[in-house]
C-alpha cells in the first residue's frame, strides 16, 4: 500500500464574502489560520482512491462533480473513487449559498433575496478552491518514473481563463517515453470518449511531441492540448513574458519555474527577422502582381496573405515585442486600436477588385515601416 499527502492554501482574498450566516458578511483580510485544501491518495497497486477535505462552509453537488471530472482528467483516478468534503467552517470563502445565475428564472423578489441579501458564491473563489483541490491531488501522483514534471500553461498561466479556454498540459519526459505518456493521458480521458485526436507531426517546437483531443461531453470550444517535452525542450515554455507563470502540478526536477526572457537572444531574433522581412516583402509584392496579371487571383491571394502576416509581425515588434512572433494569436488584446484597425483594413478583402487595390497599398505600408531600423525589444 502506498499513500501520499498534500495540501494547498485556499484562503479567500480580502473583500470576498464570508458565508456562515443568513446575511452578507465580508472578509476583512485578517487571517488567524490559513484555510487549506488537503488530499490523501491511497494506491494498493490495483486502484487509487483520493480523499479531499476543503476548509469551506459547503460544496455544491455540481462543483463536486466538476472537481471529480477535472481530477480524473489530470490523474486518471476514477470519479467514483474521489471523496470531497467540506469542513463546514463559518469563516471560509464564498462557495455558496446562491450560485451565479442559479435563480435568474425566478421572480425579482427571489432574485433580490438570493443575490443581494444572501451569501453568494464567487466564481473567482470557486476557481481558487478548484485549483487548490486539483493541485493537492496531482501533487501525490508518481505513476511514471520517466515523467519528470507536469504543469499547465496557456490561459491558466497567462491569466486569460474564460469559458472558451482549453487545458494546455505540458509534461516533461524523455521523448522516448512520449507514446507511453500519451497513452496514460488518453486512458485518463477515455471515460469522456475522445471523439477526435490530432497527432501533430512534425511537432511545431524542437524536442517536443504534441497531441490535441476533443471530448464527447466537453463544451463545444474545449480541447486538451497536450505537449510532451524533454527537459531541454521545455525551456522556451518557461519564459514569463511569452508564456506566463506555469501552473505546476508536480516537479521532480525542481526546475519548472518562470524565468525572464533572454533579452539579448530576443534582440538578435528581432534583428534577424527584420532583415528577412525587408528582403521578403518586395518579392511577395511582385508575386501578388504577377499572379493578378496572369488572371490567377486565388494564387495572388496566397502571396497577399504572406504580406499580411509580415504586417502582423512588424506591428508586433513595436507593440508586443516579447511575442512579436506569435502570429495572429492575441492581436485583439495585445495590439492598440489603431494597429488593429490597420490590420482589419488589409485583412478583410471583399473580392478581386479589392485585392488589386489593397495589395500595392499594403506593400507600400510595409516598405515604409521596414525602411527604419528594427525597434528594440
């Protein structure tokens, strides 16, 4: 029999509600003892069981079901083998009574009582509890000695979580163990019925392997993006300015932590890419004109898109230098309004005539911007 124990702090933030009475009361920030989510995992060689305790007043059934599903997705422990209980402290954070939207279909009086007068669950705090519980469970898992670390990147690392977010899972292991690692991930996902899997080949990053999964019972826009990376291959994913702060589930290497981007190396990449764009733009501009002259507007559009991508990079070097090479990702949130308007002007081309008008304008826009030196990162 093996057993592992872990705990995580789930103390609510100052100003959050403190349920425990039949009226609203708020946390004033004073902490006598931190609140915890504690987990123990037992493994008899045939089955694993997780027992979880959280210092909260109550945990709704729907939240428990969500926690069980997410713990299972990350660990492979079956949902029916996961027990989650509340300590029923009256000095905890806002996990109830009323949930956001729970009484939206009721009368104005009921809504007033539920939302305005009664203690209400806070989505921010529910996320704190959820993360604490999951981390407490995953911290116990040592199922594969080849796996050196596991962390979540993407939206969870950059603070952009919303209802459309995926799970961006990074597993540090030798690439010789990649297939076995993906098998373990797919086994954990199997109760949700994988309806689509994409084995990305070749992998987009050195010393990595990548697969995407769609699940039957997941929201429409949800995917599990899983990367297996060697200890050397994971290094670029740890640059804070580019990829945020990794949400670490376990780390045998003691190396998984965000670090500052290498400014010298970034400046060299900027300068090299600037030179490449200076050389490439006149060529692609000529190819657009050539295919239009041949009467091949679809082929001209392909070369025009290369010019458009160049504009994204040039604007990125000025406005988001750390992520200048992220392509179209995050342009809506990281570029200023005038830069987005410029991109929109050239991106939405209605027909062949519009392409003939916009292509020379875009080429001239790029030539003008590239005539200067590359902006420093």
